[in-house]
C-alpha cells in the first residue's frame, strides 16, 4: 500500500478572545490513509468534523501535530508548508468539496466546471465537453449549462459544485457533507463517481449526512467525541 496522508497528534484550538475562552474541537487525532482508502468522519453537530477537514486542507493552522501529505513530488507537512506550496497542492493534488458553491458573478456553470481542467492545460473545447458531460451526469438541466449559477437553486448549485470538484481525479479528496442538498439521482451519481475515484486510487476523508449512501466504500471510521468548553485565565 502507498501512504497518502499521515496525521499525527493533530490538535486545534480556537481562541475566543471576546469570551476569554478557548475551544478545543479536537486534541489528539492520528491516522494514516493509504491510496484508494475511504475514511468516514463521524460525530455530533459542533464536534469539530468540518474543522478537522479544514485543518488538513490548511484553511486553519493546527495548535499541534503534523499532517504529512505524500505528494507526487515528495512528503510535505501541510501544517508547516509555505502558502505557495499549499496553493499548488490544492490545484493539482488535494480537493475539497463542501455543500456550498462559491459562484462568481457572470461566469457560466459550464465554465466554472471546466476551469480545473483548463488550469492543468487541457484545451478549451475538450475541457468544456467534459464539463458538460459532468453537468449532465449530476442532473443539471441542459438549459442551465450556459447560465450563471448565482441564481440557481441550492441543489443546482451543489450539482455544479460537485461537477467542478470531482472532474479532476486528485490524490486526496476531502468531502464535507456533499450530499446535504441533493436529490436521489444526484446522490447516486455522486456515489458512482466516488467509487470510480476510489478504484483509481484517490484517498478520501468524508463527513456524510446519510452515511448509508457510501457504506460500501468505507474502509475506516473515526468518531470525534464532544469535549467541554475550557475556561482560560485572562
Ligand atoms: N473559525 C472559528 N472560530 C471559532 N470557533 C469555531 C470556528 N469554526 C468552528 N468553530 C467552532 O468549533 C466547533 C466545531 O465546529 P465544526 O464546524 O467543526 O463542527 P462539525 O462537527 O462540522 O458540526 P456540524 O455537524 O454541525 O457540521 C463548533 O463549536 C464551532 O462553533
Ligand atoms: Mg460540519
């Protein structure tokens, strides 16, 4: 097996200065993820699932611990990597899917979806053809492909979001409740795509509103447990 990610002793603290409190969503998370492995992250609301994913993605810096990502170019500690390297890894090797589309004004759905392919140098018409194929796969109506997603329904936006996030197989994929606003058809399309990515070696960590959807893909589960608010002397 080829290791993709090693998380060791990862801890996150939010300093809530206005309350004189610290919040410790998680204190000592360790696990290893191999190529093609699927890890389910579970726990009650507010326990720190999204925070853990964001810390691995380096949207947040951890309080302690290491996040060693074995990229195509060697091992990198994401907790300490330079921003410029994190940006490149996000383009080429690490994907993050949330429930929300970051739709920009006056950019067509098909352009938003094609963008990751364009960025790696795929010819424009080829990228657009593939983008349309994925929009169709996730059930976005053909009349909407050239429209601007800022006015789309929540579910339609999410379908565009998924098409964009999953168009390019990456080495590591982080998923934060990607099915929350999807109809049954789109949920099935998503699960098919995840199974396909997994069979091509993509390692995944996911939080799912309906874990039953992905039951057959799960290799391992991590349960995050709630902790108390810790007061801090100020
Ligand atoms: N930027 C932040 N600053 C301060 N506190 C935060 C921040 N982000 C999250 N938190 C707090 O950290 C805790 C964990 O939040 P998080 O969003 O990770 O939970 P979750 O497990 O994903 O919950 P849910 O199931 O509702 O999505 C919450 O109490 C939240 O209020
Ligand atoms: Mg969450």
